[in-house]
C-alpha cells in the first residue's frame, strides 16, 4: 500500500521559527508584538475594572444621596425654630438699644400704652429733629384709632403727621409711616 503524505494546514508565520537566524529587525518586531499584546491586556483589565467598579460607585452614590436628603430634611425641619430664634434675637437687640438710649423709654412707653390688639409698631426712630413711627394694622379704622389716640393723649407726640399709608402686597395689612416734629413738648 501506498502511503499518502498527510498535508498539514499551511500556516503563515512572519516570524522565523529558528531563533538562531533571527535578525535585529525580527527581534524588534517580536518585542513590539509582545509589548503591544501586554498593553492591550492591561487596557482590557482597566476597562473591566472600571466597568465593575461602576456598580460599587453607583450604589455608594445612591447611599450618599439618600444620606444627604435625610440630613437636608432634618435641617429644614429646624427652619421654623431658627426663624423664631432669630426673631427673638432681633427683639433682644432692640431691647438692648432701648437700654442704651434712656431718653426713648418714655416715648416707647407712651406709644405702647396707646396700642390696640390689631396694631403693631414695627419701627420707632428717635432722630435729632423728628420721631418716626411705623405701625401696621389689619384695617384703616385701627390705624386711624391709633393715630387719634396718640395725638390726643400723648404728651410727647403732639405734632403727629402721616407721611404715608400703604397696603402690603398679598396681605390685608396697612402700614402707616408717622412723623412727629420735635418741639418744646418733646424736649
């Protein structure tokens, strides 16, 4: 019987098999191919690590967002208390100013004695030439009543003049800006 020669599949190999006959160029090509293979493997590992770390970072981001929202809600829950606290601080500061300026005490006491339930005095300025009073009420009748009571019964406020009357936006409140020229009765 005849033996047939088996055919091996033809392979294309640009690098020589025998290392003894390699030239410098073939060694450089072999080194470059090995280096680039390593670089491709490293880049693929970095991409895989980045892809897998995204799951961890996304869950960490969601946890931190929930934590921030919880703390934000806690801080917002304290907001009414803080507003009231700051309002009380302002009132204490105004009271301290009254303690520093004893000449305004009788004026404040005089104005306070004429207040009704629906009138609120928001500002009293004791200037060199005049006393300015800003009062707020729900309706005009209350403001008129307050002004008449001040004019008729106050010994310190005899020359009371209305500078302006205005109605607050989005509210029923009316603001009166009153001024009293300082004369012989005040001093």
